[in-house]
C-alpha cells in the first residue's frame, strides 16, 4: 500500500496486513532483526508496547527498517506520546482513551488507534474523529459476537480487535464487516526472539499475512 503521509492514518495502518504484531521487546539489540523478519513475512505495521525498558530503543531501531511502519503501543499518558514520537513512532495504540491522551496525540500529530470495549466508549471516540479503533480486550469483552453486535448500530466504526486473538480465531474476526485487521503476539514468540530464529518468525508472519 502507498502511504499518504509521513504518519499514515489509522485505516491505512490497519489495511497494510491482516495482522499487526504486538511486540513486547526485552532486548533492543534484537529489534532490527525482528522487524526485518516480520516485514519480510508480509507484516509491515509493527506495534512495540511500552512495557519494557527496551521499548523506546527498540522503536528507534525498527524505525530504520525499510518497508516497516513502527508504532508505540500501551500509550497511557502525554509523556508516553512525546517519548514515542521522539523515538520515531509513526502511530500509537492505547488500551483505552482519555481526553489528555487524545489531546496529546492530536498536538503531536500522531495517528492513534485508541482502545474501546463498549458502545459508549466507541461512540465517544467517534465524536473525537476516531472511526477506526482498537477493540480491547477482544475476547474478554465479548469477542466476535460483541463486534458483530456493534456493527448494526455503529457501522461507520471499524476495529482492530486485540487481546486473546490467536491463529485459531483470527479468521472469525477478520470475516466481520467491521474488522480491518487483528492484533496478535503469536507471530513473534519470546522464545524464538531470544534464540534469534528469524527465519521461523518470518514463516509465522507469512502464515499470518495469508489470513487475508
């Protein structure tokens, strides 16, 4: 896909591939090779969660990988937004949304995939201009049945369900009219990353990319 700007919008990000890898990176030294393996497998949009001390350095390394679009996940505060932008993140992902977080992303011109779990949360985000949202925690919040129910009254909102999405249920989510892609961690298991088994990760990425 040809991106329209330095920071692609949320729909562009979600249409890059059927799966956005959700990455918890322990060692920044492995970040570039991991990104190269995932991009080679057909998954260019990469979410690095800000859950480890290595996360920001990992984003810096991944931002240099050709063909990749790296974002920062688990954005919770305006400070997170500023740090993510400084590290080179081109989009952000949050488990939920607050006015302070939304304001910070707008001020920084950082594309955000904000989290929602209910109709009220989804409607509030729609009022702020977010018609593409993260449905989180997907399985715990009702899974495929919940998203199917939301599609009736809120057909203008599309989602990236994340949380409990696996190779076993990803196709069920992707078959929904209001699902653009899914987020999942299975494409980069910690044991494969720690062992530097990049070819195995590329194969997992190829399988995930084929879910489209």
